C-alpha cells in the first residue's frame, strides 16, 4: 500500500486572502485577532483540501515566511529586536519588514526604528526568505508554541498531522554570520534545541516529522557534509520518525551521504532525480520509507499519470508500504486552484493543474497503485486524453517557428563589426556629450495611468481614448526630460503593466491566468504568464509608441524591450522541450521587434535582462551551460542591427563576479546596472575583467524615496571613473522609476544631470 502526503501547501489563499489580511493589519485597519482568525481559517481550508492524503503538513503555514518562523522557533532573533517587549507577532513583522525611525516615533516607547532582515531567494525559486542572522555569540532557545498551537488545531480538525520543520544544516547554511564567524561552529549549540523540539513533538504523540534539507541538492562545501552526519546522529533519538526531505534537484555526490543518515525515511524529488531512485534504494538500509516526489511542484502542467504508473507499479510491488508519494516539493510555488479560472482558454485549461488539482493527481496515483488502475480508469483515460491533446495540439506546435529555430547559426548573433568600430559610428550619429545621461525606462506609474489601463481592459473606454491617454503620458514624460536636459530619452512605459506580461500578451504561445498568484515574499505575489506553445510575434509590439515618442523630440529615444531570458525566467514554461529551446524562440520573436524598431528609425534600443542572473542553476557545475544559451539568446535578439544602432541592456542587481565573462559576451554597446548602494565596488569585477564596452553604473537608488545629492552622485561617478575609463561611463539611475512619484523623480534627476555637467567640466 503506497501512502500519500504533501510537503507544504500555498498559504496565501485562493483569493490571496492572506495578502489582504496582512496589509490591512499593517495599515492598522484590522486587529491582531482578525489576522489570527484569518490564518486559522486558511489553515482549516487547506487541510480540508488535503483531507484525502494519508498525512498533511502542519507548520507550513507562515504569516510571512517559513524560514523566519523557524528562526523564532529556535529563538534566533536578530540582536536589534531582542529587547522588544510588545507582541511576538509584531516583533516578527518588525524583523520581516523593518520599521522606519519616522513611523516608529509614535512607538518610541515600545519599538523604535529597526532595520528589516535581509531577504534572498529560496534556492532557485522566486520565493524570498528572511535570512537568519548569526554571530559567534548566537545562542538558541526553543519556542515551540507556534508549532504546538498549529498541531493542536490540526488534531481538533482530525488532520493526520505531520509537522514540517527546516533541518539544522540547511537552516545554518541559509543564514549569514554578521561577524564573518563560522556558522558551522554553531551546530553544536543548535542541535540540542532541535532535539528538544523533536522530544516536545514526540510527547504530543507525533509519529512522523518532515525535516527539510534542500541543501542536499547543492554542492556541499567542505565541512557541510560532515555536519549532516553529525546532526542526524544527534537527532536520532528514537522518539519520532524523521522524513528527511530533499527537493529542487538531484542528490548526485550527496546520495551516499543521504542514504547513510540515520533517519526513518527520505523524500526525493522524483521529477528531477528520477534516475537516482534505484541508486538510493540500493543503498538505503532495509525498512526505510522512500517518499517519491512524482508530481511537479514547480510547474502548472498536468502529470502524465499513465506514464507515472508505468514507472511506479514495479516500485510499488518492490516497496509495499515503504513507498510514499508526494509532490516533488512544497506546493508553495504553484497557484492554489485552477477551478477559479473562468477566462482561461478551455483547451489550455484542460492541460493544467494547480495545487488542489495536483493533490488530486496524487490520490489518483495512489488509488491506481493500491487498488489497480481499473478503480480509476475513467480519470486515467481523461488524463491520457488531455496529455495527448496537448502533445499534438497545433496551438502548441508551430512548424514555422520550429523551422526558424533550425536555421539558427552563430552568424545570427554576431554584430557586423567589433565594438570600437561600432562605438565610433554611434558617436558620430548620436553626438552625445561625455558622461551621457539617461534613465532605465519607466517613469512614475501614477494612479491615473493605472486607472486608464484598467478601464481600457474592462472595456469602459475605447482604443482611441486609451491611445490618446497614453500618448498624453508619453508627451508629459518627453517634456519633463527636455526640461531636465537628459541626453537619451525614454517613452516612460505608461502602457505597460509589467515588463513580462506586456510582451507575453502580444506574443502567440503565451496564456494568462486570472488568479494564478504565487507568493514571492510576505504579502507580495506574482502571477507568472504561462508559456505553453511555440512563440511567434504576430505584429510589432512597441513600434507605434516609440515612434510617437520620437516624433516629439530631436533627442534620441530609446526603444525599450524585455529580453528573452527574462521573459523565460519570469514565466511558467513548457516541460515538453528544454528551457533553452523556449528561450531561443523568444529570442527570435524579440529580434524581429528590434529590427522593426531599427527600420522605424530608432537608433538606441535597450533590451532588459533583469532576470538573467537569477536563472543560474543551483549547482555551479551547470552554470556554464545555462549562461551559454542565455547569452546566445540575447545575442540573437540584439545583434542583428546595423553598427550605428546602439544596443543597451539593463540588469538590476549588483553581483557580477561570477558571470562577468558571459556579460561581456553579450556584447551590448552599453550596460546599465545597479550600483548605488555598493559604493561602486561591484565595478571591480568589470575592471578586473577589462570589460570592453560602455557601462552606466546606477547612481540613484530608486528603491528609496531619498533624493541623491549632486555631490553624492559626483562622488559615486568618480569612484566609477577610478575603475572604468571615463569615456565609457554613462550616468543613470539603478533601475526604472515606475514605483516612484514625480515629485521625487524630478529633483533626483535634476541633481543627476547637474552631476553629469560637473563631471564633464572636471574629469
Ligand atoms: N525598463 C524597465 C523599467 O524601467 C526595467 C525594469 C527592471 O529592470 N526591473 O521599468
Ligand atoms: Zn532594473
């Protein structure tokens, strides 16, 4: 008898209830009790959704973040909030979100200003966790109250509860030592607290605890492998059974280690690591539970259940009750419920599964294994039909796109001449001053702009009225830029809701859900577009807006596009072809747009690759392969233009050391990057590598409402000029200005333009 369980359920709610409740609470519009009640309602509903499983996760619900929850459970609060005497939940939110000294004035007696915990990406997902903070002096102290409360709540509701915690080694690895001390040295202090937690759970009659160690799918640095052995020896107390959960990839070199740990069960991501199952089984001691993550927890496609059964049936015979089935990872990374979708194309919808549907698939698989396929024959047939329909659909397969893909050769991604020759031609044509000034694309997205867009979408205004309103916004931003005296203009992106969705909506091969929200961090959610088929561009997407903007000024107007790698990395993508193939299709489509812009007389074209770095695989060994096709895709997109056309790219992050060689291979004439908060140190990477083309290091931190002074910008640029020759430097903000207000942008850019003039006069 195979058993079913789940590793985690999306906590945000099918209607994003948690988001709205959190925001109301933070704004003082609802009470703590209301927020707590909503949390309980969501947990109840989500456990009901999982009622058919043999075990459901408890403790996967978090008001902000599961890693921050774990920090509180372990009593590891940042030093700066430890003397807080108010409510624990409020302290939790202080760590999560920080509190400005300003807003804290009213609370000076209780909480004061406090910096938010650092946030970073959870492995290779788009979920962000709050980084645990350590120092050599860190002590841990158990606070099991959250877990015990949720466990009690689950028990009352008849939930077959399996508490979920983050394992000690992954927990340490995810954190940062503020004093550069060795985090591993804390393991001996941490393990007794874990042991105590397991004992407390055991005292509650808990049989199984899921202990997550996704670190095991990464390359372990020296010492970390031993830490696993030491940790699990210490936690092998015989009081509860441990299910060691690994996910997001293969174990590879770590497989023998995993098999050797004294735990009662191991969960393997059988989507990514199916090939490792036999090797793991061969090594695991007799009697161990093997949980196979057979339903993909990272995408939105239906599982091919018949194919899964072909593979699982012999395993089920071999393993009997030792076989457990689950999604590959927590379902946190997929939307909640496909049934909410009323506007999605019916055919495409029939190919999809969100969290609730994925759990149905899981129970179907278990029933088929335990009672024979005949017990669920109708469902299996329906699944086969859906899988076959998708496989053969002309909506998915476009022979013209496949033919174009087959003709890609190295020539396609090559500029006509090398950078120095191009730079000369561009200089002649554009006649820019030294230290040219520009912005990254968007100007403030005012309430008025959003309203016009949503009224147009709702059919309340016609296309003529919409176009007029957008043109008025473009004209406004052109006039502001004239007044500011910038050198290379942008149209301001008023017509764009989002840099991926805007293009996805105009490309064939993309679909959009209404409610397919996935938590990104805290109350923030994203709704990734669904790339389901071969990508083609039926018509030009941006040319009309850019040429209108250009018609209003004699200054060069930058065409503004999102690059193929970013479109890919911020979408749910196909699982029936390699990511590289989908990326190349996107590249060909955006290339056509680049060429159309050039034909329309646009002389400067920016192709944003905001998400290129975050697509790096978990294992370093796989980085180069990714970078190769990512760079190739960018080059296909960008490099079909004439020497005189200036290609810009933009990346809003500041870690380039690892990827600088690939960035150079992209061969954009100009790259703008985020630097203002790093004091230009990151330019060292460009300096050491002798990055040959032009660079615009951001000098205005657009994430903050602060207005940078002229002196500050001059000083930053001087630091930049110490690393990069002045004639190759641009002056620009860190990123787009859409989240700022005009009354912030105008003085900031005024100072930026003044700073550029000072630099021209002095450097
Ligand atoms: N062109 C985009 C903008 O200015 C770039 C956004 C980004 O890099 N995230 O909004
Ligand atoms: Zn950016």
